């Protein structure tokens, strides 16, 4: 039974996890800095880096304690190498190197984006009958704060990018539109909450279909919301935040679902995996689960946003394939999935 200890510090969460056989989660600890950054309306890189330094060792200790394991019982250390904030990544990578050196356990460098995809493999240790693992070939829709892309996977760790966003990431669009609607940071959960009371058909916001490609674009949608907000504000009308949020969310969900299903049909794929912060969105989850033609794997809610459990899962499959990192590797703040 292979046990992976993983570390994730790519942005503003200091996280560590212990995972057995790529799927069974023994422990997961996430120290969030969200409250600190909320006052800036976004992540403040230098503050994030310093907070990681303060949190990393207590978080690793707590994870080992949670699973009642020692480092000797771990088979490999997986760590996020990129993409992310350089000053944040470097804290996790150096901690992982130190732990690897001290324990003699091999290091595995993981791409944060493949982590988001592999969050769909996770299940809690206590679960008696976990859902079957996703089956290849599959489509992986990654919808996070900084990325939106659709990948075809024929096997573990093989990513064929079919399309990506040409401008804003889906999560970024949620965050920007939340700001327009005077909702708090992070915008995704705030929009979702407001949208729950709103009418998704109130405003026919544009859908960028970009026919003939699997690319996405959300900036036109964001501008359409901005225009409507300005119009209402100029008329001194109270902003119909709930209807605007619901109509915006409906447009994002419709495009993500339609394009993914189109690709599934074209490539003859039965399994679809969704990951990244926006996969926590209940309207998106409901839309994907409502269709019955494909088997959809969506991570448990708490593993949609940044965590280390997902890094352990991707790390397990890398470790299995013998991807061991040397101690002198550096962080890759702009690392893509297919490079
Ligand atoms: N319920 C939700 N509905 C919609 N969006 C959400 C929801 N919860 C979180 N998000 C969005 O998810 C994003 C955060 O996700 P994630 O942690 O995956 O992104 P990130 O790590 O900042 O970016 P990346 O992984 O691309 O580097 C934010 O943009 C946030 O608004
Ligand atoms: Mg992320």
C-alpha cells in the first residue's frame, strides 16, 4: 500500500495531505489565508509567501498526527512545482526537499492543474463503497481561478488540450463579476449564493460559443454584466444583484456544459471529470449530473478549491510511473499541463 505525503503552497492555502493508493484520503489539512487577503480584494503575493513560512511545518505535523502516521511510513513526498506564485511555490518546494532529505523518501514534483483534475479520484478513508475511479479515455474540464481548459486524457498523466480560455478563466470571471455586483471576495461562492434567489432568465447575457473550437471566452459576458450594472446605476435603480448573478452564472454553466458534451460526443468519450474551484458551483454540478449520457466525476466539495489531497493523488500516479525529482529542481510558476 503506497502512502504519499503531499504539500501544496501554490497560492494562498498552505496544505498537506496523506493519501493511500492514489485515492484513499487518510488526512488533509488546509490552512487558509482567505481572511487575510479578503481585505485586499485578492491575493497579496508577499503576504502569502510569509504566511506559508509560518504555517508549513505546523500543517505537516498536524496532517501526520491526524492520520497517526510517521514519516517512516510514507513512501514518497509529492509537492506542487507550479503553476502559481513563485514566492509561495518556493516555500512548499523547499519544505518538501527538506523533508525528503531528512527522511530519505523520494520526491515527486506535481503540476497544480493536474492536481485539480485528480481531485476527482479522491475519496475519504471511511467511505465503504467509494465511486469507481474515472475510466480512460476521459475528458477533463478544469475550471479554476486562473485556468479554464478542456483536456482529453487517454491514460494517466497524458493531457491533450482541446481548448482553453482566450481571456478570463471561469473563476476569474466569477470574481470580477462579483466585484461589479459589490459582492465580497472570493466571488464564486458569493455569486452562487446570490444566484440561488435570482432568475437565471432575467438577463439574456451573451454566450461565446466560438464555433468550431473548444476554446472559451468570458470577457464579453463580463462586459455585458458591467454594461447592465452601469445602465441600472445611471438610472438610480437598486441593483437586481440576485437576477444579475443568476443570469451570469447560467451563461457560464451553459457554455461549459455544452462545449464539454460536444467534445465528449466528438471524441467518443464516456467519462467526464471536472476539477478546480468553479467545480464547487452547485449550478454547474447539477447541470453536469442532470445529463444521463455520460458518467461525470466531480470532486467532493472541499477538494474543489486548492488542497494537498489532489496533489497526493496526481503524485501517486507520477510515483507509480517512476517520475522521481532530483533535489535541485526549481519551481515553475507558469508550468502548463502539456509541457
Ligand atoms: N461555488 C463556487 N462557484 C463558482 N466559483 C467558485 C466557487 N467556489 C470557488 N469558486 C472560484 O474558484 C476560484 C478558486 O479556485 P482555485 O482554488 O481552483 O483557483 P486558484 O488556485 O486560485 O487558480 P489556479 O488553480 O488556476 O491556479 C475562484 O475564482 C473562486 O471564485
Ligand atoms: Mg488552484
